[in-house]
C-alpha cells in the first residue's frame, strides 16, 4: 500500500488583510502581519482575521481547512469551510488565502492557527490574544 504524501506548508502568516496585486499573479501584499491581538474584554469578537499560506504538493486534489484552536483545551473557536486544492507537483507553489469573519476569542491566551489537508494537520502558528485596557486593534 502506497503511503499518502501530504502537502507541504512553506509559509503560514496571520494578518489583517491580504491583497492580490493582479488577478492570477503570485504577488500578494500582506497587511497587518501579526502574532498577537489585543482585546479590551472577553469574549472578544475579531471582525476579520486573515491567513495566508504558501503550499506545494504532489499531483492531485486535497481538501484544505484552516482552524483556530485554543491551546488550553484544544477547542476549535473558529474555522473555514473546506476547499479543494489542486496540486500539480512538489515544485509548484500555490498561494492560499483565508478570511475568518467574526472570530470569537473566549478569553486571553495562546491559540493555534492550523492548516489541515484531508483532515490531517500540516502546519500551525501560535497566536496570542492578550487583554489590554482600552485596546481596539482587532
């Protein structure tokens, strides 16, 4: 039985917005790149959280999904619907863009932004949500 080879995640970036320069171009502008978020109170509703990934994989299709996981208990607090990604070979990089609207963080702490293919975790980034009086950078 052949072993399934999962796609490789070469970049995983959390930001406020992703802009594509030209339709179909490989150049993207990532605005507000971040590793933390300040919130004035909890639960905190972040109006938009963006995730940019650069991936490559062996030829074929794979179902991809991004989730936000609370580190203390591994609960999923937000996620994207699955989307099919077509891979054409391990040297062909594919930019993926995800927008998570109204992500609710139940409390301060560490969260993981995870990207999975066919239900298997392929990459993650730690992301800290901190309490800050009067902060409003979400």
